C-alpha cells in the first residue's frame, strides 16, 4: 500500500440522486479525518504514538467536524483557545526571550490553552470503523487509476 501518492485524486463514492450538498460536505470532513488517521498509523509504524490531536484555525470551529475526527481517529481532539498558531508561537518565544518564562515548556503550559475537548463517541465506533476500512480499500483499489500521467 503506497501511503504517499502525490498523483492521487479525490473521489466521491456511493452517492445517489437523493444526496445533497450537505452529504458531500460531510463526506469531505470524513475523508479528511480518514487521512489524519492514516497519517497517525504511519507515525505509529515509525514508533511515534499520537495520544491526542490538537487543532486550531477555521476547521476547528466546526464541532461536527471535530467530533467526526475524534470518532474516526479514536483519539481525543482538542480545539485551542488561540486560533493563530504563528502568533502564539511568536509570543511563546518572546516570553522566553524576555525572561517572562524560564523555558519554552513553561511558556507553553501557560499560553497554550484548550477551548474544547472532543472524545470518541462509542455509539459511532462501528459505523466509522467501517467507513475507515472502506476508505483504505478504495484507496488501494483506485491507486492504479491515478498513476502518473
């Protein structure tokens, strides 16, 4: 299974005439969560364990999306109070540089604050496990379709 294929394209699978724009929007959120889980599995193969996911910015504003992500990845998803990562990083480094904090770790403890925590909803486990397995199977089945042009 080739996990890094820069030629792969997105597809919508299994839709019918009854599906609406909302179904497609949700499918995109689910697909992104599947990608995150796939990346986490790759990290795990390298010996890196992902305990939780921290998220910020525009996508973090969607409680529905973050719950989907927690359900598919089976990890807690934490949204952060400060949505501007670059500004927060600069503030952390500045706080350390001017002596406000003794270490970067201390600055992070004081400045990186969780807004909301989304946990796996066990009622969704079976459905999303099947969704993820279908995602992986579709990727494997379609990989030849998106070979280098």
